[in-house]
């Protein structure tokens, strides 16, 4: 993937992705009181719904129910594409999510 359009084309119904939530787990605060977080690797998930503005990943809750977990497509300026199958999503300068397509 080289741009957001490539990501949207790649996120097809049934495609599988592994995600990393970079602000996933609260780890504590530093001396100045600033919070810091560790990354959480999400299990492999399958795209279950595709819309023009978002996609949904199939997710199984701890009680066994299957639900859709939505991600809105970011703006192009909020994305970077470090490799052919990976998108990084930013909020300002902060990396928040990374998705890599399982090939």
C-alpha cells in the first residue's frame, strides 16, 4: 500500500488483518505526571463489513458472542505506509494504530 486509497481497496470483505493499538494499556505516569502506555497486539481479525467511510472487523467477546468492531477510515494526512501491507494511523504526531494485512 502506498496511500489511503490502496488501503481501502485492500480492506475487502473476508480479508484478515493483525492490529496493534499503540496506546493500548495504561502503564503509569512519569515524574511530570504524563501518562504512558504500552502497545497491545490485537488478534487476527477478519473484515466483516465494508462501507465507504468505515470497515468492521469480526471480534469474539470473552463470553463467546461475535460482534463487529468498527474503524472509521482516517484522513490521508493521518496515515503512513511503512510497507506494502501495513498502514499506520496517527492522531496528530501520536501513532495510535497499525494494521497489517495477513497474506
